[in-house]
């Protein structure tokens, strides 16, 4: 996996969740920025206009949730086509279907399976 050129934004409010995703991406040599809220993610995306190859979004964020953040990303000219990956601790098959229909490119329940997650990133990126 030639991933050292990729740069991802991880939007996760839970420190343990941040650590898990960061560790997986670190092993894949993927550079990341971490935002703890949708508002912080908006600063990276729309304030600094950071270029990202993908955004990993927890659906259950405090304040604005992951669904609202995805909607804002899809409405922005620069980021509309950036792959967005949903992660959630509240997994159901219906929620998976809703996330993919709503516009997420992939969906992962927590705890994240590192192997499946890595393979999906390879396919998406």
C-alpha cells in the first residue's frame, strides 16, 4: 500500500476512538489530522481549506453530528467528492444502509476491524 502521500481527517470525539483510528492509519503510513467535533473539522476543511484524501467521521458527535458534517462536505465545491467514511458504536444493518444511501462511501461499526478498514481504504483511495 503506497499510502505515504495520503492525508486524512479523522473526526472522532472519543479519545479511545481517536487512538484506535490513529494507530491503524499510522501503521499504514497515512498522515492525519484529528478533530474532536464537527465544528473543529469545519475549521480544518472550510477555514484552512486543507486538502484531504478522505474524511473519517463518527456519526455520534456532540453538537453537530456526523450526518450534518457530511451534508456540509457534500455541499462544498472543493470537498464534495472527497470520500467520507462513517464509523459508529451504534451499529445496525439499517444504519449501515442509511449511511451509504445518505452519501458515505463506507461504513464501519466500532470496534473497528483493522484489516477490513485497511482494505476499504485501499479501495476508496
